[in-house]
């Protein structure tokens, strides 16, 4: 049977076009996933501006519709797509640290086709089966929103294993809200939040944070999570972190991450933690986090739209009207 699939093409300068492609046989070792949910991510805005030679979209949940040779995954399996195409054989992968793969060359949605399409083919090892009790529209948040947030906090725990009474999250977008939602599970007593967007800040408060007060003074927090990537936010994080504390640098930007050449910073003894995604060894623990917090995040963050509505969804996403639009093919619950 011939399968055709509609997929989005990012042409640059905010332009999105669609094409219908005929799909050939699934390659050996790969699975074809019917995309049931694909969430928009802030990092996708870079591809919207620059254009992309591949189909973007890297927060994917769906159902296996076909498989290639040498694949044990059954057709019908519900899963989320792990975007680093890890080798599975290097010493990092063997140890379960797949996000640290020593031979990592491709990310799904960045260097190979992603999920802004009706179907996507991915290596079978990159499909993470979803438990029956977790809906796909919640499971997709186990990738960036909760998976990345939880991994960053696990790394931070190594620096401050006794936890902290209060932390600051700068940037209340989806990832920052993911940090706020799960921080208590990692030894953070309470969370303050800052975001210049009133709607985002109010959502952070709904999820249990307190609106931060004056951030002009130095040495206020033992943990600061910087999620926006903006230069001003990074400067704030470095100013308010107390000696002996930690800054988690999660925000992405096209600008270099710099450290201030000031006497105060030279005299500040602290940790800077940078993390990338999460290893597959943490997936089971992340399902438990989603069972506790996923529904609240889904209901506050996501807006279901169709693939045909992607250009409008992106425009509203860039304008700040939407937190996290999700392309859905059908009711994914």
C-alpha cells in the first residue's frame, strides 16, 4: 500500500509551506510513526527565521504505523520520540547516558526530518514507549518540558545534595514552568519566578511559585535557574546567586554565554550547571513526574491545533499569545 504524508517546510523569514510526499518502505532498524502530537518549542523559532532543509518539529508523540526489518517494536505502539540519534554502543550510551553519546551527529527535527508532518521515520531505539495510563498529549511534555527540566535538576543535585529552601526561576515559558512544577521533587523548598510577561508569571504562580520581588540586590538565592537565554536574564542570574550557590543555564540564545569581568563575580564561589536534554535511563522516573504534574501542565500550557493551522499557530506563539501549541491529528488522550 502506498502511503502519502503531508509535511511542513520552513522556507525562512517566517514562511511555512506544505507538501505531500510519497513514502517509500521503512528502512531497516527504523519505525514509521503516525504523528498524533507535535508540540512547538521556542527553539523552533530559529528555524522559522532561517529556514530548514529538513522537516522541523522535535517534541513528538505518536503511534507506530509501520516498521523496517530487524525491529521488535510492534505496530500500534504508542511512543514519544527521543530526539538525539544516539549510537547505542559508545561508553556513554552503554552506561545509559544517551544524551552524552560520543558519536552524536543528528537531532530529529534539526538534522533529520521531524514531526511537523503526518508521519516521521525514526530509529527504533529513539522511540520511547508510553505507559497505558499516560495520554499522548501529556506524554509529549515528558520530552522538553519535564524531561529536560528534571535532568537539569538532577545534575544540580550533585552540587547541592542537601537541597535549598528557595530557588529563583527566570523565564516562565514552558521549560521554566516545567522546572517550577517538578522542583519540589528534587529538594527545592519553594520557588520564586520572574518573567516580564504577566500571563506567564501568573501561570507560574498558579503552579505554585511566588512572584519574585526586587532582583537588583546581589546574593539572594542559593539556586537560580535561567531559562530565557536573554542577556539581561543571564546577568540577573549571576547577580542574585549567592556564594556557594548554583546557576542552571538552561536558556538558549544565539549570543555567547559570558561571565562578568567584575570584582564581585571574581570573588563569587559558585557552580554553573549546563545540561542537554535527558538520558533514556531517566525515562521511568520521568513518567512518575508526569503522573503527578503532567495534567496540570498540559491544561495550562498546550493549545491543540491542526497541521494546516501551523503558520497561524506559530505567529501566535511568537507573539506570546500561546504558551505551547500542539499539532494534533486526532484526540490524543
